[in-house]
C-alpha cells in the first residue's frame, strides 16, 4: 500500500549543506516528494510537535536544537513508506545505526541526528497535518 510519511531534515544537516545529499538518498530509494518547504521553527512549534517527549530530560535541548536553524519539511510517499523511511534513517543514536543509513552517514550525535521520520501510521497522520494541513485534508489524513 502506498503510504505517506513526514520527513524533516534537521538543523545540523542544513548547517552542513547536506540537504542535497539527503534528498538524493531519499530519491535513490524511490521516495517521492509530495510536499516540501524550508521553515525556521519557533519554540512553541517544536514543543507541540515533540509533545510526547515533554517529560524526557532532553526535551528542552531538543526544542532548542530544532529551532536553532531552519529545517526542511517533506511529505514523502512510497510503498510502505513509514517503515521504509525508518529503515533508511537508521537508529536514533548514530553510534547504533546500521551501515548505509542516513544517520550512520551524516548524524553528529543522538540529538543532532540529521533526519526525522514518522514512527507509525498515527504519527504520520498527525505530523503531516501539523505542517501540511491542506495536503492532509485533500488526502483524507485528517479525522
Ligand atoms: P527518533 O527520532 O529516532 O524517532 P525519538 O526517541 O522519537 O527518536 O526522539 C526524538 C528526537 O529527540 C531524536 O531524533 C533526537 O533528535 C532527540 N533525542 C532522542 N533521544 C535523545 C537523547 O538521549 N539525548 C538527546 N537527544 C535525544
Ligand atoms: Mg520519534
């Protein structure tokens, strides 16, 4: 089944001019870019997007990092896109990430790990609607 997922190229990657390389990895792996925008998130955006982590010790640092520089937000589609993107990203901590994954190749550390991808169908629906409400509405991802 063709699925939609939300990807974010994070500030550490934008700062190091890795947008092109990361998008190449996505396209080489047959992800289609359905929507894309560059945005400098504000603290309330980051807090709301990552609300499930609000009790974690890294929450305030994560929100500061995600608002430190612009990000690239994308809706991607592919057969089984949610799981496929998580595989291509690799583990949260690049030290634990498999070879040839985006995080293994580009991430700096467990926080500055270059890319975000939705982790489930429910997350994908919520996250796509969070940044691309028109797309979510036209694709019946909002309910
Ligand atoms: P994920 O991005 O692989 O789904 P999550 O556990 O959902 O990982 O965490 C969200 C983001 O929070 C991570 O991508 C990373 O930027 C940051 N993060 C996760 N764990 C830690 C940590 O132990 N220290 C610092 N930052 C972390
Ligand atoms: Mg996550």
